[in-house]
């Protein structure tokens, strides 16, 4: 399983990377703009991400905008919803939760993340054993 972690917080990236490392390659970016470039490159190579872990509050491009643009990239390249997107954020705001799902996120988790519970969710999203 190929994963992308998008978070401006180094500690959050490191924790998620450690949790996901046993499942396959894990790439990280620090904002939505970097994530958009990484996703585009992966799609162009014919090797899309299986899972994208997206923070919401980041510089340059926030997570909601990035999700929307990632879904447009997938559609444009003929592979709609190639990646499962899990929003992982500290925001418990109902407006953000609703917006994430309207932008076609697949899960919404509140930080801090507990490793095994997160892996269970990833297993359901990505159909892994």
C-alpha cells in the first residue's frame, strides 16, 4: 500500500509515518500544494497513492482545497477516487467535517491518533489484511 502524509507538523508526520511504514512506501509533504504535485506525479507514473492522510490547517494550500484539487486530478486522468483520503486534524468543527465529506474525503479523524485504531480504519478503507 502506497501512502502520502500531508501535514505541516513534523511530529504528526513522523507518528503517521511510523504507523503506516509496515504497510508499504510512505511519502510525506508539508502542505496541500506539495501534496497536489506528489499526487499528480504518482498518477502520471501510473502508480497512484492508495491512501492520503490530509491535515486541514496548513500554509500555502489548506487540506480542503487540496482534497478538491486531488479529486479533480484523478477525474482528469481517468481514475476517479484512486486514493482513499483520511482527514486527520485537530478540528472538531462540524462545518469542517461536513466540508471534508463534500470534497470527497473517505474518513475524518481527530488528533491525537491511536495507532491500532487508525490501522483498523485504514484496513477498512483500503481493503488490506
